[in-house]
C-alpha cells in the first residue's frame, strides 16, 4: 500500500490496525507475520518523481484458507 503525506508511520499503523480488524484471523493465527514500512521519501526532494513510502504485511501459513480470499477481502 502506498502512504503519502505527513505522519507516514502513524498512517501505516492505522492501516495495519484496520487490516487486522477486517481480517477474520488474528496475527497469532498465522505461522509468520511480517510488517514492513519502506521509506523511499526524502525530507526535501529535488523532484517528486520518487515513489511514495509503502507498507506491506506478509502472511505465511500452511492453511491456504488463511492466506487466500480472507486476506484479499480484508
């Protein structure tokens, strides 16, 4: 997910909380959960052509029901 504007860390946290609220499973239900915030932005860029910061939630589990449609729908 792309995150733009100010307070990127707070926005990333809000999106993660909303995802877990919408997901029928919790983080403890998965074999592995990794959350990343990739900061590609700069404080005073010479150009606006850089990609915006992005966040990702990576889920791993042997049960395909937990990582398939349930995740996409959330």
